[in-house]
């Protein structure tokens, strides 16, 4: 070290330059070695790490996932399961898309059947797992026809998880009883009930529509009841314009609810979960939402005395007035994954009789036939009965159809719900939006 200090200035400069270059070279070599080691480690480890993605379903659901992972790794020594969990609204919109195109994409991921499944298949993210479903014995855990909604051209592209009723009207039984109200069977009866509820100081309906789909589902069902199931399908399938007279008429029902003050003024500014909270706290009497509210209510408001009724019949409506809005959900094996067999084995574990019982206890009712062995709560059983009633099934805008169409319609609905546009104005703008895309 001391000798170095004695070098003359010219030598010192040369030495320093050589030293700096040497240090840089050594640094590059070390970085390269570290990167190579890291990549080798990652590659070898990644071969036995299964990535599973879904939207958050609450702590009880996560406990079930953790149990599934523990059982899977016990049967598959050396393997690990990593969960990629996102807020459900983020996941449904841009979250899943970003995950699939990231450097660490999921091997298995949650999705909705219908247009969304078709899109993932067209984009090359849905593996054909027909043979694996049969060879692993996973098919034996489901009843006949269970894979119909999750198959494309006869090929299984998704393992069904739940068949959800996506919109009924949940109501606070105590508030109804106090006011002498019974569940309405017609839209007119419902409006009369709303007047009584509002007069008592309670807001009739509460929703959190910040992400548009909540009101989109609710009033999408109204659209089908008013316009007719066939016209509803034609419009959302781009065979008729969004501003067709049938939809303009349907959105007038939304405008009337806004004018009467029957929906919380904060609807478009709060999330779906915040809407649930209004209902749990008794600040609103009714909540239009899907069957998944059951697990949330069990966890967050177990003392709430709630019931439900289907969307009341709309007098003069052209659609089936007993229709239900429902959708099948499931898990897709990524076509780009090199671990497809293990992914299917993981799903077989997820829907084994033991795990199905765990799902049921968490408030979720899987499609797997093993669920018949579990003990369902009364509300969950009532949802299954509704699904099995043979009623006409209407697909929600955002999961049954093209997302651009759904977004345009749901945006128009939110604008009418806020009172900032008339039904005609909102739908004219919506049609112009989709026509440009």
C-alpha cells in the first residue's frame, strides 16, 4: 500500500487507470457470475415452483388455499406453491393481463367462462387439458356436463370452480320486518317498498360501483328483462347498436331510481366492498350483488339477518321475467407453462372431497360433485337451488361479452345512475365509443 503512494504522478495516473479498469472488469465478471448463478438457481428452482393466481377472496378462502398447498407439497416432495393474489377488481381489469405477460406468469389462474375464457384461448394462454383431466382422475370429481361451460370446440380449457349467481337482491330481514315489508315480486311492488324504506330514514339500495361492474350486472339484468333476452344478446354481441330503443327504455329504470333517491349517492365513488359495508351496517336495506356475498357476510357480519329475492318481474318487459344472471368461474392452466401436468394435479387436490368441504366451510360452493358430501348453509343451498331451477340464464356484460362493449355499457349505466346524462345521451356516447374502436 505504501509503495503505491510513492509512484510519480504520471505513473500514478496510469496505475489508477489500470486499477479502475481492473476493478470494473472484476466487477463485471462477478456480476456475470452472480447473474449466471442466480439464473441457474432460478431455472432449477422454478421447475418445481407452481405459480397460482387469483383475486382475493378473504382470509377464510386463503386458509383453504394454504391447506391445498400444504397437501400438494406433501404429496410432491421438492415442489412449492406460490400464490399471486391481487385485489379482485384489479385482477379482473388489468391485473391478470399484466401477470400473464410478466416475467413470472402464473401456471394456473382464475378466470370466468364465456368471452373471457375465449379471449384467453385466442391469445394462447389456455392449455388444452382434456387428456390430463381424464388421466389424472380429475374428471371423476365432477358430475356429467360439468365441463360443458369450460370447453371450447370439445376441448377442456378450464376446470370449473363455481357456478355463481351474479345478481340477486339481498335484503336486511330486520329492516323489512320492522317496516312490515315482504320481498316484492314485481318492479312496482319494489318501488312501493323503496318509498317506505326511504321514509324511515334508510337508503333503499346500496352499491359500490367505482369499478362499474356492480351496477353493470344489476342493470344488465334489467336490460335483459326490459329489452328481451335475444335483443340483449344481439346488442352486446355487436349485432345491434348500444343506443337501440330497447336499451334506452331499460336505462330509464336506472334514471327513475336516481331521481327518486333510492340508491346511495356515493355509488360511483366507492368500491364494491365499501358497498357491502353499508349493507352490513344497516345503512341501506338492500344490496344487489352475487352469491359470493355469502362468504363475505359469514366472515364480516355473521349476525346480520339477510335474505334474498330475484330481480322482480318488470311489467311489460320483453324478456323472461324469471331469468337469473349467472356465470361459471374456474381455473385455466397456462398454455405457456411447462408444468401443465403438475398444474392439473394441483387442481385435482383443490377439488378433492376434503378440500371441497373446506371450501364449503369458507362460504364457497364448488361445482365439484364432492360438495354433496359437505354441509351447506341455507343461503348457499338456496343459490344452488336457484341455479338448478331451469330458469333462463343471462350472462353478465363484463364476463359474458367483449370487454369493450361491457365497459361502454357499464359506463353509460353509471352516468345515468349519477344523473349526469339521460339514457339516450349516455347510450349515444357509448355507441360512438365502441364504433371508433
